[in-house]
C-alpha cells in the first residue's frame, strides 16, 4: 500500500504545474551562462508608472555596456540603458510602481525585478514569465554592475577558476594510469561521492548525453567532459545566485563577503573575520581556496547544507528553559498505551514499546495493570491476553531506561484493575525495584504549587487513584473516571454496564498502593478503542499539561507532539506560555485575534527548492519521477491555524525549484508550530514524501535547510528543503496575510483597545481610566513601526528586512554613484544621526528624512515608555 499522510484529504482542485521557458538543457551555473542568456535576450513586460504593461524584447549589447529593448516608439538609440548608470538591481516588487494596487495581484513577487539607474535613481520595472528568467537577469546585471568597470573577460576566462582547478585535481587523482581519461563507472562514483543524494542513473545519463553531443563514444571520460558534467549536475542555481549577490570577488566569497552574509542575512550576532575564516577552512574543498581564504560555490553549498545552517536553532538542542517553576507550569511529553506494538487496540504487547517511548523523550508513561496468575500482576491492554507482560518486568525496564534521554522526573500513570492482594504485590514491586527513585512524599499543604522539575530530577512520580484523607482503613473505595459514565449515557447503555472493562464503577484500593501515589491529574476516552491520536494542540491551548499520545501511531498528531517537545533539549518538559502561567490570566483558548500582553509576529517563509526528494514509499505510480508540492502549515491557537501550498513542479521533480513566498500572522508565538509537508501530486491520490515540524520559537532566520522525516519519523538521507525565513513584528511587517491590506495605518484608522461597560459604576470608571494610556501606548508603538516600514521601503527592501540590510543598501548606493556623495553617521550620540554633506539625489534625500523620522519616533517611545507603562500598571492593579 502507498504511504499517505492522514492529515491531508484529497481536495477537488485544479492541478497547477510549474512551466519554465528556460530551455531544459540550459543550466545557469556560472556568470558566463548568465551573459550568454542575456546576449540572446528574451521577452519581458515593461511596467509603466500608470500601471500599464507592455511586452518588449530585452537583450544585452554584444559589448556588454548597454541593455536594449525593442520594439519602442522611441528612437532605438533611446530605448537603451547604460550598464554603468545602474545603481542597484532589486529582486521582487520593491518600487512604488510595482507595489501599486493595480498590479500587486497580477503576478507573483518572484517574477518581478527593478533596475534602479541614473543620478535621480529612476526605475525600470520588469516582469518575466518565470522566476528562473528573473534570477538570470538579476544575477547577470549585478555581476556586470560590480565588475563592468574592470576589464574582465567574462565569456572566456583566461585563468582556471578555483572550482575547475579543484575538479581537475580530483580527476587527476582518479586517473592513476595518467592516460588522460577514466572509465564511466569510476567517473559516476566520484560525482556521487561528492553529492551523496544524487542518483547514479542521472549521472550516467548526463555523461552519455554530453559524449553524444561531442561525438565521443565508449566508456572513457576525459577531463573536459568530467568537469562539464560536474558543473552541470552539482551547481544549484539558487545558491549560485546567492553567492553572486554577496560576492565582491567574482565567483567566490572572501572572508569579508562571508562575514556580511552571516551577519546581515543569517542574523548571527558577534560575527568576526576569524569565524568566517574557520568556515572556509571547514567547508571549502579546494586547497587553493582554503589557502587564500576563499569560499567557492561548492564550499558555500557545503556550508549552507551543514548543521550550522539548519532551520532549527541549536540553542534549543539543550535544556534552555527555566526548570525551577512548579511542575504544573509545564507541558509534559506523555505516552498512552505504551505496551502496544501496532496501530490497533488489539495489537500485541511488547516491552520494546516502553523502551522506544522513553528513548524518544517521554516523561509520562501509562501502565495498565490487571490480575495475573500466581498472584503476580500483569500488563496488557484491553481484551488481549495473548501476550502478557509481568508488571515486575515492566518496572525493571522503566527503572533501566527512565533517565536515559532526560534527567527530569518521570511520571508513571498507573491504571489499576487488580484485586487487593495483587495491589499489595504491586506496591512491593514498586518499592523494591524503583527504590530511592520513587518519589512518595505527600503534597505539602502549606505550598500552593508542586515542586519543580529541577527539584525532582532523577525521581519517578506515581500518578493514580488515591484514598481520600477521610479513609483511615487499610483499604477503601475510589470512583472510576467521570468520562466512563458520560460515555455510557451517550451510547444509551445502563450506568451499571461496563465499557471495555473500564466502566463507571467503584474500585477497591489498598492503602499500601495509595500511599505511594503523589499525583491525582488527559487520556483518550475509553470509547476510542483504536490507537489513533488526538490533536495535542487542541489540549495544549486549553492548558492541559499531559496529553497522552499513542507513540506507535505515526502521522500529523505525533509529528506535532515530537516537534513540539524538541524545543527544550527534548527533555520531555516545555514551559507553558507566560500568559497561561499568570495567576490572573487573560488568555482564551479560542481567541480569534491578538492577545493582551503578547506581541504578535509576522512569519515570512520563502520555499526556494527541494533536494533529492525520493519516490513515496510503496508508491503505486509508475516510474521514478516525482511531481512534488509543499504544504506550509501553522498549528496553534485558532487565530494562528493556517496553511498554504506551493505549485506542483513536474520537471526535475526530485530537485524542484519552487521560489514561492508566504506570510502567516502568529498571535501567540509561544504556542505556534510550523510544519512542512511534501506530497507527490498524483491523480489517484497524493502520496506522502516527507515532513518536518518545528516550534516557532526554534526557527532561525535567513537561508536555511530543512531536513525531512519519513512518516515514521526517521530522517530521510540527504533529503532537504531550502527556505528563507524572516520574522517581523505584525504591524511593522508590511501586509497582514488575512486581510491582504497594508497594515501601515494613519492615526484615524488605528484600532485602539476599547472597554465594554459592565453597569457597575466603580468598575466602569476604572476601565475608563485605562483607555487613555492604552491609546498612548498604541500611538507610540505604531508611529515607530510605520516609520521603520517607510525607511525600509525607500531603501528598496521589504518590511521583513533588518536595519543592517538597510544601511548596507544605502552604503552600496554611495559606493556605486558616479558623483562624489558623502553621508556621515554620528554614533557618538545616544541616537545616531545620518547627515548628507552637499547636494544629494531626491531619493537619497527621502531616505535620510525617513531615517530621521524613524530615530525621532524611537526616541519618543523610549523616553515616554516608562510613564505610560506606569499608568497602565496602576490601572491594572486597580
């Protein structure tokens, strides 16, 4: 049977396919390839300021000094742009013309780019048919702008590059007989060794295609063919594009370029040149590159694929949360029906399931105990008696593996169906086997809270039924769960009836076992006789600490559970959001918008590409070709739950290029989880390829690789997604996804917090007193955010950009200017000023004014914040 993801039902929809007008045999893997494409030219749409678009054919002049377009009403000598007049090439809709309402929805962001030119910083706004064409033009033009002033032979470089020298040395090592060739099998194995995820069949086919084109036949591969095949197959265009964007040294990054990339794009603080030199030494394959401190395209690719550039923040691989809060302030990783092997209530019981659960970070294990032969309690589930586990054996395993993956307390949830004599045997086993690990201290009545996970390190806590304090006998009655009664009523059964042996009844409990219990606390209802899972998010948002999961059942629910508990070193405990830990909480699980006291965020995700996507396991479809698409999902409170999907890529499906951007508003970041799901588009039924689930708090910004996991949780070797992540404050983040409108608001259109009257005069007056400081706080915040967005947009960047990127852009304008422009930044004052010396172009003047406005509004906020906060605190206390 093909493996499918239960979270996705087949939807009736039109099949969308990615078409590229870029010839399939042309790979843009060098600047020379960009130049060749631009010299040949292609059709693009030219956008005018009146929002009208015109089809024009654009090409680069043979002397590479002019960009031309035709036909044109203008004289052909006027329908051209000198390369040296170009100040900047912007990718996406980043000029006022392309941002205008009349155009914004007519084409995707990835298909637009703008050329900023001349002393007045005018813009030539263009739209291409595909993102590939845009990438090629942007890459080529940026390269020409950077190096056009120097006599560089672009099409035929006289010196071999770092890359070709290195590949040549690899070939020479393989050519042991020094005959100038190696056999096809050896050549294929070398390239596969350098790119482990690549299919041998693909490499062989490329060699044969190239040899046929050159009229070369046979098994012998020469150096030129080897180098050409390697460059064709092993260059990822999207990474090459990035390298050219940040490189100041042709086709490689030096340590200063790399420093800029790591700090500005990847958001790493405290980056030094030495750190970047270490990256070069670690990831650059060529000896010459390491010696000179240069990172070639191959070294850059290795670096971006390394754990240093994974999407998961390494700080969260260790315990990073406060573990000294009361136990009730944490979500606890819990397993239900741990002894089940199969995804079925009547599956066989096995000890290995307990081991697996504990090794996966489980901190709450359920053990259901029944009367066994020879006065020895046994563990099995439901009516299955075929495979019983001795209770003592289960305790031995728990004792052995309890703290292998986490030193924090393990909660043993005992569900007892034993007679009094066997309960006493249970108590004896618990004390004897668990010994000092067993935490049996009764709750301290003087303390309002339970001890913390830190205090309970290395302890096993027993959670079960406990005799009431009023009972002084050696045994007494306790009632079963209330839900048993409720369920029996729903199905119309008599209250005395038992449901699956777990009916609503009174149980006899012995004092020996009761005294070992220190916790009296969610499990699936007894009517859910299969081993499917509930969505844990539905319970976490309501504050439920222990949401027991069937660890033997893969799928969306287990992905969410395992992904969620990764965020605190996978120790089994995650601190609940601050808004849910307050004694007086304003949190509502069903909130449909932003929450009081919680700063909403805007998550920008660009899905760039996929690497080595396998055919779905057990797939019924013919052939090896996959046609992948990706769901990007947000799970959290109802206001945050959303999903968006990419187009389907039908060409080169195992290494697809998506280049699609999405935005999500996150109102409660502490409870949000991001999930990528990769599916194979098929008319019969879309099949599951892989997924990755990560808490919002663990996301790293910048260009990141996402490792993909199979349905059962194993990481798929060499299978990744390449994405770009940016997180901004909601109102400072441009467009709110749900409304599709700019959230930059004037003061009149602002949404201020209001209060409803209760009819109680004293209370209403107190509420009314808080209205003014709330309005002041809103104005202070939104004035700063609006000023920041204006500054970023004038710099030609999105609201998701950071200040370093803005300053870098302005500095590049100054460096590339034909005129001698001088702008100084004074860092000696508390609030840094930016001042022009002498006349500057109008756009630069606007940028400097926007910067000044941003500084002034920030200053007002900083200097007024304490007073406003004091007013709000007083109102809250009252």
